């Protein structure tokens, strides 16, 4: 059920009312008793997700998942090769200069 916001033009009191969509709009002010209360146009409430979460990747197609896993595995292999070449473990032996 939505929450509606009302304002009384007599006393300018603003209040919220939790009502069914099919319920008739309220006409009386709870503070001054005026009979000209108007329903305000509100921004509404935000969308609230409950649970473990909803992610863009939850509903990806199988072809996208395969391409992404292939890309990530090729990137990890390339990164490993770069780190090995920097540490000198590339398989080539280096002779030390006896100076």
C-alpha cells in the first residue's frame, strides 16, 4: 500500500497517510479539522532490493560468460609470463661476469 502526502490549506499542516490505492482521498485535517485537505504529488519512494543482491552479471548469457572466462584466463597467463621475465625465470641462463 502506498503512502500519500496531504496538506491542509487552512493551517498548512503536512502529513502522510498510509492508504490503499482504491481508498478515497482524505478530506479532513487531523490538526485543525479543516475539510479542504489536498493530496500532494510526491516523488514516491525508492526501489528497495532485499536479499543477497542483484547484479548485472547474474543474468548474462552463456556465450558472454564463456568469453569473459576465456579473456580472464588469457590475461592471467600473460601477467604470469611478464612477471617471470622480470624475475629472470624465463628459462635462459645468464652468465655472471667474473670482474
